């Protein structure tokens, strides 16, 4: 079992918790919460695989994803108040998650012969589209459209991954450096309140 796979499962768990918390804040029932948590966790990867024509999609061929998502939903329902006190921890794992999902999306795309530029877009899809679907279902403005640096960190990491890959850097080292870059990028932007300009009318 590789480190990237373990991080992928952790990211899936955190995304499932994130979706379930959003559903709980909207007072959805158990089915609504499970569906929201589920689509948040697998939405980005599923959309990527459908666009790439890569079947079966990851969660259909690996039952561990269903188990992890179900665990995330149940834990959130049972321990919501405790989980809400772990916002910093969840934020950190969410950031790790988007880094891992970005790299998985890029590598899958490159393995299918997709152009590197489009592979970066597919990496971005993997990382953020689950959250976009979550926010849309919960009638919120998606996080990537607000001021917080989120998608930009994924794009920066994607560009770095492609650059290092073209230089022949070892795959595992490239993964580590790129994920670290995405995490550091987002954490620094939050710490120093760096954001993209807001379009005002």
C-alpha cells in the first residue's frame, strides 16, 4: 500500500466529513447528509474519469472508498460537536487532500496520453469539483469562487509537477515536493491573508 494511496483515503475521509458538516448546517436528513458527503468525496475524481473516459472510476473498483466515506459520515453524525472543534486539523487534512487529489488527477491524465496542460486542468478538477458540487447542493457560493486561495494553489502545484516531471525527477520525490508546495502555498496565503482580487460591480 503506497503513501499516496493512504493520503488519498485520508483526503477522501476529510472531504466526506466536510460534505456531511455542510449538510448538517443545512439541517438535511441522514440520506441527504450521506449523499452530500459521498458526492463531496468522489465528485472530483468521478468527473475527471468521466471526462477522460477512464472506466471504471476509482471508487467503483475499490470498496475502500465506500467504507471510508461511510465512516466519515457516521463519525460526523455521532461526534459533530467534537469534530467542529478540530477545524484546524480538518483544514490541514483538507489541504493535504487537495494536494494529493491534484497529483493523482495529473498522473492519471498523463498515463492516458493527455497533454500536460490539460492534465493540470484534470488535476484541478480532481481536487476542487467535489467541493463545488457540495456547495452547489447546499446553496452556497463554491469556495473556489470566493477570495480564499484554493484552486490557485492546485494550479501552482500542477505546474510544478509538470515542470519537475519534464526534468526527469523521480516520481515519488516529485509527488512529495508538489504536494508540499500546494500545502505550503495555501497555508501561507491563509496566514498572511493573501487572496485574489475581487471583481466588484
